[in-house]
C-alpha cells in the first residue's frame, strides 16, 4: 500500500447508513474520505464537521442553508464528486435512483444501498457471495440488512455442502431508534401482507441458486431484526458440522444464551461495552446453544443490526469496484481488522 | 334437555381464564354455574358478585378476609365443591397440581388448564382432536392457548389428508394486558432459550401423530400471540383446497388483510365491535389472503388470543367428562351457538 494512492470515497447522504459508512471508510488503510453530502442543516451535519469530515450540500440551495446555519460547507455534491474516485449513495429510497443518472453522466463509480432495486445497477453485493462479479463494474448494490444476513448464513451452509432449502420467519424492528419519535407501532404486531416477503427473492438477486422462502412481521421494538430459520439440509449432519460451517465466516458471530446474551438488548449492550461506534453489531449474531439439528433438519435464530450489518459489505464493495482487492478474502480481512470484526464467539 | 338437570360447574380461580370460563358456563343451556372460588379480596371478586356469581374463599382465612372487605361470601372451596358436579381449575400454575389431590379425594370430576403437565390428568384436550378420549374419564387437561391453536389448525389439514409435517415460529405476547404494570419487556425481543420450544411436544400430547417443531420468542406487546407456519404437505394442493380444509373447522376464522384486519389490534377492535365479552377472540384468526401455496408447501400466519381461545375447549371438556355430549360436533355446536362462534369468514 505504501506507494499506492488511497482511493477517495464520497458519501452522499449522511443518515443512519451514511454516517456509519463515513466512519468506516475513515478507518480503512487504503481509503480516504473525500467528504459527506447531505440536505439537512441541523445537528446532524454538525456532527460530521465535529468528526473532521468535509461537508457538502446536495445543491447550491442546500449549501446556502447550511452556511446560514453556521456550518462550514466545502461546496456542493458536484464539487464532492470531482474530488472522489467512487461515491457511496446513502440517500433515502428513490432519491438514490435519481442520483444514479448524475453519477453515470460524470462517469464516477457508485454504490447504492438495498432500498434500490437490483436493476438500478444490475449487480447485487454480499462480499462472501458476489465479490468476484463486482470486479471491474462501475456500480453495484449492497443488499438490505435482512438480505445480507440471509446470504451470509445460507452461503456458509452452501459452502459446507449442507444447504437444500431454507424457510425463514423475519421479525422486523418497527423503526430506527433515532426516528422513534416520528412514529412506529405500539403494543401490536403487523404482518407483511404477502407471503413470501421480498427478502427471499432479494437474496436470489445475489445468488439465484438459493432455495429460500421468507415471511415477515413488524414488531414494536427498535433494536434489531430477529430471524428464525428452518433449514432442510442435503443430509443428516452433526451440530458441530453446522457450527463449523458458520464459524468459517468472520461475519457470523456465534453467541450463547448461556453467556447471558439472552435478548436483543443484551447483545447491543455488549457492543457498547466493546466500544464500537453506535454500538454497531456488524456480524450476524447467531445463538449457538439454541441451534438444533434433528436428522437432516436444522433450526436456528439470529439477530441482525439493521443499521450496521451492511457497513462492512459496503467497504468491501468499494474495494471490488475500484480494484483495491481482487478477491473477497483479502478485502474482508482488511475490513474486519479495521472494524474489529471477528473477535466474538471464535474461542 | 327439558327433563334433564343442568350440570353444576364450579370454577376454582377467578383470574384471566376463570372469569371467562364462568361467563361462558353461564351462557350454556345445559350448565349452571355453581359458583367461583378465589383468594383475592379486592375489586376482582367484587366483579364476580356484580355478575351474580356465588363467591367462595379458597380457605376459611380467605373467606374471612373477603368478608372483612365487605364481600358477600357463600363459603369455602369445600362448600363450593359439594354443590358441583365438576370443577374447572383455573388457579395459577402449580397451585392447581395441589388442588388435584383434593378433587380426587372428594371424587369430583375436574379440568385443569394448560399450565399443568399432561401427567396430572393423563389426558390432554382439544375438542376436534381428543373429545372421544375424554368421555367417561374423571379429568382432563385443556392444553395451552398456543397448543390449542396448533392442534386445531394441524388437525384441519390432517383431516383433509394434506399434512406431512409442520414447522412454526411463535411470537408470544410478553404479558397479559391486565398485568402489564407488573412487568413485561420493552423494546427488545427475548428468544426462548431452547429449540424446539415446548409447544410442539405439547401438541403431541393431544395427537402423538403430529410431526411438528416449534420455535418461540417473546415480543413486547400484550394483545395476542402470532404464529408463522411452514408446512410440508403430502402432495401439491390448490389454495382453495387448503382454505376449505380450514373452513371445515368452526374454530378457525378466516380473516383478510385486504379487509383492513392488517394487525393484531385491528382484529381485537373487531371483537369489541361485535360486543364479545372482554373482546374475546375464541377462534384461531388465520389470514386467508396472506396464505400461500407453493407446490406441496404451505405458508400461513394466524393470531391466537391467549386469554380466550381455550374457553370454548373448556366448555366442551365439561361435556366430554360429564357425558352431556357423546361426540365433539354436538358439544361444539352448543358451545359455538352460546358464544357466537362461527360467524367470521364463513361468507
């Protein structure tokens, strides 16, 4: 790395995902954060400046409003893009689709998040499943939090030759913590109207070979999603074989109820105690003592931090598109080291 | 019925289940409520008196405390049992097991609820699956709310020749509404530590032939349980065939997301609008538009009112033990008519 220029990364949209991507980029040895762009002129961009990030307004009007609010603005989105090799779009659903035209016109590589459709880039990304396919492309889509967790876990079983088909029930957190005051649900459960829910087909946009069906329901909490799986294996296997399959992925953390990690809040508290920014749980946190094998059937549950799980994948996607790494393991090793991933449940 | 004496039913324990059983007994044409027995001396037994129920104290001390609180007490549990042909025990878990000795000594027929173990009576009851086996017995156990819903739905599929095996994820309400102030969970999800959870084996205590595995998680709401099922059928079937199988049971109400019944609270509000006591949902409320068939696989979700679903089964269990009805359909027809069951989703 010593003689190579660092890749300059722009982050467009400084919200729940954008601010975590910006933090993560700043920690990578082979990347530099060109700056972050947003439309807000309140406490949120002020936090970006406090971290030393260069701040840009989405349009001249936004930049002007930011200046009026006393924020130090380095320019507009156009200015930011001219200083970057690649842009990670973290703007809300549908806003990103409009930005894509601008990125293409400018000829800058770009990454969109899972709220966008597969067709927007024609490629869907999870490091362990589709890194190679992203190499040399000008864009990719990092799939949603739920889909990322599904592809990570089912890929682990597939690599071990154990996966026939998987059927999952997804408990989705009602709203993000910081938006709790804007409305969520209270004291009820809200099933997704249709079975299968969209996450199964979305996982197939990464790996068309996955036989997966999902059902989803919104639950009144904000911490994380929780998935329950019933998997038909290709053959009878021991619990140890299955755990070894999951252990082979650094992005799956094996946790234990018996270790006191017996609810979502306990796991989040451990992330805080580990000193992770925003208490991020980057891994799929899978309960190893709960996991059960009955002959050729497998049952397990895991927790998905919807705000954090896509962050390492986004970093890997940057390396795939820009050629910073030729294969997933090399990129993942760098990302994991920078973010402290891989320490949980390895013992 | 004209020339037959009504069966006299005692209800021991006037809590969430007991008060609903008492109300339901009072509505049956072939039963009379001998009275209710409890240990509390506050507003709760006062409500029993307001309904015209005879009130008994569990012991002389309890009866004295009730009298001190200004309640009109008809005697103790012993007095109540001497005026009854059968007793429904609705006392808390483990208290019932101690009462059983007293019932046996007295030679009175008795019913315990699903909190007790199968061995306490040696027979577990769901009207559509095990009515015949209860005939002539001196006791039975009405299984828990979750187990009742599982046996009802899987029995419907089994009767239609469609059931091979069923795998379910159960979202359990955190606490009963009226006990919300005594503690529950907030903003988290608490998985049951073990897979499979106990409901699958419990369903097999009613029908050992069921191939069923369940996983369960506690969620922060009080309204009802919600089950998601993935069923392997014996063959490919149409959605209409499956719906017809469920329709054959009066205790399964087919509801629709498209009818505005898109969350637990909406279904409960409809029960209130129907004028049902305590907004009771006696049926398994199964979403017919959400239900999906893929070849020989079936996916669906339903809602279980944990406070109400066992009430009609308890009434049927009284008829089975006392010989008021020789077969399930005759008893169920009486129960359904008295409680207004069977009107939802039949059109």
